[in-house]
């Protein structure tokens, strides 16, 4: 795995001036500095912010002129700014009764308490060579933003690969998932009502998802020619990415939260975002308000909008270019596995969607990787051995539309 050096630049006051010779004052903000030598890694400190007080513009462009690679290695990833924030969500009404500060959390009734719930959580990184085309990444079922950030065998994930190409990364945990887990479906103790007392309600699913994701019939086997990382440790890391919901999946709620994310990204960068979705996240993606989306890259979405539907017309009227990617083992998948027929129908539906979208004046490309000579990929093409090849393929599509 390539060595990565993350440099977070503090661009406020005289401290920045003393550390970055010739660097003028930059946008205000609370940033901490990490300086790396040529033979050591610097951990980038996280800037905490909220959607209410985020800076109006990113400092990456102005920082670019002052940054010099630490060791001349083109694979060094240089981050001008990073942080976390939450978008959307609601605040519950106070629990009936008067809050007693003398008892605070010991008061089982939680009288007078409110809760901030059902928001999305975003971790972002803006590279020194920011090209002005931020990417918002949304995971699929059972996943979190982690899936975009690394691979089961520890190589660069897509967020890093695209950061090196100049695309800022805004990595989302959807409402009721990962670091956005707070929801009214939870008990006061933070456990799901359905899981709190009776563990039999928990349903293991490692093998079921492994088959459905088209890695092989049964774990830990892999299909012939598979690009999925090999070995027990990679298997272990992949399964440990799976993340449970803390509440019911709600596509309308998720789409509203992602709409708020898009608004915040636009406010922060001054640019519309490329929206990269995966699987169940693809279904959410079609519902997200379109005004702050510059393009959609859907990785094996669970389906595509019906031509003429409200979703379809919204995307068409907004002039959003769309590309949809599918991996291998679909036409050549085992006929006795139900998932093979499922993915064939989803892919064929995407081709029909694209034909209609293009006939109506839109721009949609469906990429079936085997037709491009790229083989061996499962539902998790962005984590597999050739994830860089597929990232380059997508980058070429973006560049052809002036997004580079």
C-alpha cells in the first residue's frame, strides 16, 4: 500500500505565517496543523463544524500555491482541509414533564429532554489540488462511508483515488447508520427496541450477502477470475464493514437528509456536487433534490427511475448527466441463484432507462464492465483489486463532461 502523508494546513493568524513562508492570511476557521517529514506520516486532525457555522468557501485553492510535496512522490495525498459536520435531521419535542438537572441522566423518565435525530453525518477532505468538483459518496445497505475510504486488503479506496485527481470527498453516513445513528426508534439507553431484550431478533447474514453481492456462491470461495481481494484477513475486514441500521430504512427521510448535505456542500465549496451512490444508496439518490447535483455516478443501484415518473422528470429537467456501472457474473452468473436473475433485471432496466433518458434529450451512459474488457468484478467493484482501473474509467467520463 502506498505511503500516504496527510497535511492539514492551519491558515489563520501569525502561526500559519511562521510555518508557511510567504503564505498570506486565509479563510478563518479552527484548524490544527500537522507537519510531516519525508520519512514519516502526519495524522490530519479533524476540524469540527456544523451546517450552521461552516465556512462560506474552502481554502484549498489558495493553499495550493503554497504547498510543496514533502518527498517528491506523486502518490502523496495532500489534504488542505478536512472536518466533519451533520446535515438535516429533526429535534424531538421535549419529553413530558420538567427537566431535573440534579438528576440529569439518572432520571429514567427523561422528562424535559429533547433529542437531535435522523440527520446525515459527513466526513470531508479537500485536496490541495482541488479541481472544484466535489464528490458526495453515499453507501448502500449494510455499509457506511468506510467502504469508499479503503479496501478489505488495505489499498486506497475510491475517496483517496479521486482525491489524488483533485476531487474533494464528502463521505456520508446516512440517517440511522454509522455515525448518524441517533433516531427516535432507539430506546433511552441507545439500543433498538427490537434488540434490547431478545437477541433472537438479530439475524446473521454474512453468507447471504456474500452470495447476493456476486463474490461467489459460498464464502470464502471466489468466482473464477474474481477481482475480490483474496485471503482470510481480507474476508474478515470485508465482513466487519457491515453496519446495522439503528432504525427502519426510510428512503424519503434519507433523501431529505442528503438534500441538506448537497446544500451544505454547495455553501461550503461554491460548487454543485457529483453524487456517487451504491446499491440501496442509488435508490435514495434518485429522490434527492436535483438543484445542487452536477452529475450522478450510480454503482449497481437497486433500480432506476421509471420513464415519465416524477423522479425521471426531475433528473431530466435538471439536465443531470448520469452514468450507471455494473460488474461481472451477471450474464455469466449461476442460473440456480436467485440473485443472478435479480441483477440481470436491474441491469436490463438500467439500459431501458438510459435509452429513454437519451431519447428525451438527457445524457445517460450504462457501463457493463465485461463489455469494456474489465472482468471479475462483484457488487463491490470500488473495493476490488482493479478499483483504480474503474476509477480511471469514471474519471474519463467526468472529464468528457468538463468535470476535472
